[in-house]
C-alpha cells in the first residue's frame, strides 16, 4: 500500500524526523515493504534548513527533496491581488471585510512564520492569515501533492493511497491550514482511492514543564468544533487525537515523547500488511463519516535506532583512537591511551635530522637546501677560506719591505674581514636578512610536516607520536642554543684577547729600538710568523662568531616554525579528544538500561550488546578492515594537499564529524544488525519460558504501555469500540542457523553481511499463538487481539490498540479546552470569534455552554455600557414604550447600525445574542481606553450611575426577586469596576 505523509507546521516536521530515524533502520522484504513519501508544509523557513535540529541522524541528512518541502508565504502585492479577485477572503483581514486595504497595508509582506504573528501584530488572527496563505499557494500545494502521488505510483502501482496528515491543533500553521487543506483534498484527491487519516496533537502543558503558546488551547477548541463539522461531511475517515493524559489518568510522556510515539504508530501502520484498521465499507455507501479515535502502542524489540547508533559511535571511537594513538591491544583493539614508544635510535634520529635540514651542517648553512639553493655546491669551510687568504697574503708581503710587513698584514687581514672573505666580507656573508632565514625555516617546517603527515597517513606513526617526535626535535634545538651562545661568547672573548696581543706586540716592537734608530726611521724586526698566526686566529674567531650568530638566528626561526607546526598537531589532537568525549557520551546514551526492569521495551541487554560489539567491531579482523576503509576515506576527504593545519580546522567542523559518523554507520547497515535483534528476541522468549511468573508481569507492563493516549468517559461514549492487533515474528524453522553466534565476513565496503555458523537454532516452545492467547485483556474478558505474523527473525512484538467512535464530548482534554474557551469568550469580546476561520459559521457546540456565566457577563457589559452612555432609551414606534437601543457610530459620528436590546437591562440580558454582546463589549473597552473616564471623579460618576440603575431595577421588580436582582447586579457592578480600573489609562 502507498502512504503519503503530510506534515503541517513544526510538529509535522518533528514527527517526520522521528519517523525517518526508524525507517532508516528497518528491514523488510521488498515485496511487502510499504511505500512512503513525505510532503511537509510550513510557514517558518528555519524548520526546513539543512542545519535545523533533527535533520541529522548518524551523520546522514534526513532532509527530503526541495519539492517535498513547501514553504508558504506571500508579498503584499500578491495578497492584494488575491483579495481583489476573491472578496470572500477579505474577512480574513478585517471583520466583515471592512477597510481590508488599510489592514493589508498594515500587514505588509507576510514573510514571517504564523507563530510570530501575535508578537509582530497583536490582535491579528493568525489562523485566518494561514487561510490566506493557503488560498494563495493552493496551486503549488496541488502540484506538490500530485507529484508525490505520481512518484508513489511509479514505485508501487497500488490502487489505494493512505494519507497521514499530522498537525498540532494549537500550532498557528497547522490550525490555520488544516480545515482548508481537508477541503482541498476532498475536491482534488491525489489518488483515485484516497483515505485521509488525521493525527492531531492537543496542546497541553506537559511533564517537561513546557507550556503551549498563548491562546493555543483556545485555538485548538475552535479547530475541534470545525473538525466536528468536517467529520459530518466526511472530509477524513479517522482522526486520532493524542493528549497529555492517557486512559489511566497518568501522564507518562511529555510533548516530545508524544511526538515520538506518534511516529512509532505511523511506522507500524506503514509497515503492516494487511490493513487491520479500516472496517469494510457498507454496500452503496459512497462516503463514510469521519470518526474520532485514540491509539495506544507498546513494543518489545531491540531498539534498532539506538542499537545502530551505539555501534556506529563505538566504531567511530576506535577510528579516533587509532588516529590519535594507534595503540593496538589484543582483545581490546585500538585503545584510547598512548603506546610505550621506544626512543628513536641515534642513527635513525640523525638520519631524520639530516633529511629535514636540521643537521649541524644545515644549521651552519654549510649544507645547501635544494628548495632554496638549487644545485649550488656547498660553501667552502671557514678554515679553508682563511687558509687560502693567508697563503695569498704571504705572497703579497714578500713584495713589501720588511719594516712595513706588520702594518701590511694587519691591513690585509682587516680587508679580508671586511671585503675579501667569500668575496663580500664576514658581515655580508653571515648577516642574512630575516626573510631569507625565514624562507629556510619554512622549508624545514615543510619537510618535517610532509614526513610526519605521510607517516601518520600511512599508519607508521600516530598523531600523538608525531607530536612527541616534534617535541623531541624542539627540545634538541633548545639544547643546542645554550652551547652555541657559550661558544659565541668564547669566540668574542678570544677575538678581543688576540687583538690586544696584536696591539701589544706592535707597541713593544715600536719601543724596543734605540733613539738613534728611531730617529733614522728604523723599527725593530717583527716576528712575521707569530703575527700571521695571531691575525689568522683573530680572523677565525670573528668569522666563527658571526657564523654562530647566524646559526642562532636560523635556529630561532626554525623553532618558531616548528612550534607553529606543533601547535597545529596539538590542535588536531585536542579536536580529536573533544570529538572522542562527545562520541563516547553519545555511545553511552544509546546503551540499554544497566538494570532493565520488568516491562522494559528494549529487549537487548548490555551483555548481549557487548558480545555483538566484539563480533562486529572489536574483533581484530573486523576492526582492522573497518578502520582501513574509514581511515582511507577520511584522508581522501581531506585531499591530496592536506596538512596538519587543514586537519585541525576540518576535524572539528560539523560536516566532517557527520561524514565520519555516516561512514561508520554505513559500515554497519541494518541487515548486519539483524542477528542482534533476533538474539535479543530469543533471549526474551527464553526468559519467559524459564520464569512462568514473568509472563504475567510482562503482560501487565505491555498493557500499561499500550494505554490509549487519551482520557475519556465510558458513560458518555457507549458506542466506543476497541480494536487490537498483536504482531509477532514467525517461529524459526528447525535446523536454521542461529542468530547469536556468527562469523562476520565483509562482502563490500558497505559492511557486508554476517555469515552464520552451521550450528542449529532451537525452536522456542513459546509460540506466537500462545503469546496472543496469554496477552488477552486482564481478567480474561474480551477476545484475543488480531494476530499478524511478521517475517521470521524480525524479533519484535508489537501491541497496537485503537479506540474508535469516541465523541468529542466524552473526552476529558476536550472538556478542559472547552472551559478555557468559555473563559476566553467571556473576556475577549468579538476577538473570540476571530479564532474561527469563518466568523459567520454556526458551528455546533461540542459541550453545553455555561448559561449562568454568559448572563453574568451580559449583565456586566449592559450595566457598564448604559453608564457610559453607549445605550439609549428611545420610544418604540408602535407602542411608544421606551426601549433600550444600541447605536453604532462611525468616526464622524454618523449612525452605522441600530440594535434593539429590550425594554430594560433585564430583558436585554435575557435576549441579547452573543455577537451583539461581543460588539458591545468591544465598544465598552474602546470607550474606557479613550482616556475620558480615567479620573477619580469620572470613575466615581460611573459607580454612582450603576448604583442608581441597580436600585431602579430593584424597585421595578416584584419583591420576591429583590434579593436575586440585588445580588446578581451588584456582582456585575463589581466586575464592571474591575474592568474600569484595568482598561482606563492612568
């Protein structure tokens, strides 16, 4: 059978989301699987966004295609054109359609959700705006319905279509669109044989301390009155109501729980064949009147949604553990703590440093970096450079007179320091600009990152080990800095001492000759070899000092770059740790209770789950194959140009987390989890057989959980009937392979299937027919529920209950809504009528009105209106007797309407119609709010006039009625004084 899910407003979206989660985990034979497609209609765009809550399940998106998400809205010009073409819709904006253009101008473009109308435009009827939006977009709605119906027929050519319409009666969107949408479905059915099943949630405060929106209960009662009339016309076949209080008078579920239960009910409806709800249509009956009903549901099965969620998160935990630590322990798999890593061997570490450009030669710029230096040969060592210069200087001083050789040697070595060393001097050779050193440091970082990334990607190192190795390299660099500084200080000290020795030797040579030799210009002979040795050592000390300074600068730049890289790795590890924490919490939340109580709906236990976790995830062959595919998919998603920075940025993104979780869920398809559900079922049956008294407890718990989610009075609903259906899996055939002892064999990358062992599976002695007999009504009354056999191995027992033929008057929640509605009608005036889609429609009352309360309100309104001068005493044209008349005037003081109320206030109260009293109440409130009666003198005058009028009524009545009139009208006067003090501006 084909099924079309039609969700209105936010409740329709949330129920569909819950239904999708169950549909994603079901397994049914293709020939029996029902076809279901959604159409969601709303006025709030944020409910349809991909990032809205509830649209993600195990990382996969549940958002239906755009053509199945219909957003209703209209511009001011579109609404103006609609109202000009259809005058009957103008009453949606103004009473009786008066001044509709001015009201439309005030409204403007209606692009906000209907739920925000009250906050944006106080006093506007959101339901009627919903009618306008549906009237404007009915063409789109029809096209969308036809498209979804044709898609269903293309997939499954079944002649009938069941339309499940889900709505929250207190919601602005659902309440505004429901009635007109039912009419649209009647006029343009999406299929030849189309049955409409309405699922309506009643607005009530719940156990989660949630409160319905303002006027939600009042609005829901107005919708129920309209649904009563729609049922007479046969606009729907079945309306299933759901409220806070069940048939036992308890409140087991909050609002979210009721929506989840409704999703479970629809899931069972679309999964069941044959249909058991709809009674056969009587011969010659074209249209069957709609009826109101309530449902109850109880299940005993492994929760496939939570089961798959738990195992998927557990698999993701293993992947994250491998990425972070790569620590394998037999029997546990990849664990979440680092492995003891031996210290890198000296030769291996030296090889790494040389390959990364961190050797002594690279730090001294003696070894080139091809990325910067190209194919240039390594530079000449400092000692060789100065040896060459020294040899050249020896040749030059041979051409100089002996007396001048010392001076010439000093000049030549100073020139070598400033200009000749490597053709540019030591300052130019070793004072590289910062950007050049930074380039070299960046190249080193890129080499280190490339090596570590490749090692991590190939699984040779864990991310944590990459961070440890990089920390060791940084520590090694830090250890080199102090010796280099000490060496630099020693070289500078050595150079200063050598220079002092050179100057002292020169001074000594100048003082040693006698006076006559000095007068003749003769100097003492100089020890050239000693001078050359000192000058060479001096030059080497200064050059090495400059080289060490350059090395220190390069090490600082490399430290900065590698520290940045370490920050990237640490950031990635922190993101992994945060993801592990959230994943572990999600996996724990999906576990069954540690100590399941009797009547627990989830059949799987933690012990069973531990066994299958071992079989499907933690076993070495399974886990390594899972993680091989998942790890490759992760790095493929990151791309060929990925780095630790990209990983740290993307691993914390929602898209990446969802993709990882979706990949894990794909490795565990629903078919692979089927043995878990079957094993839980067999264990539950075995427990029932082992403990005979347990069946009685299970029976009581099952009946309690299947309680109908509505409280009604059986005396007021004598025609209500109860239908029950019990769905159980067919018993296994003898000799069939067991479901709880398997060897998992991966068939493909999607996770494959589980191959069963050859051991035989015992047939339970407790058969489904026995269950149906034992799960009869308490006390043995009634008949056993209808029995439906499901596919063997499904491992689920479902008890569905339906109470049909419930009159709305018999429902306790409807009676509560009626009381709230009556109170609102007594307080809101004509605004109470705006809650109805059609103000002029005479809808039947669901429950008897409170006549005394209406008369009490009428006395208050008439007494106060007369005191304010809104009622006139005029002679009747025929008899000349005075009558009480209400005359409505426009803004210019001209008469609009004249209504005769009666000869006196007593007759006016007895004969006044509700609509007249609403209009009079609105005029009274407008007069009080005008500001003309707010002063103490004006209030005292109103009080005196009402007191005089009460005394006059008392004198004009028979003495037997004096006490009654005095009591009733003085109570009305007290209510009038309260109204004056509330409405008059201060």
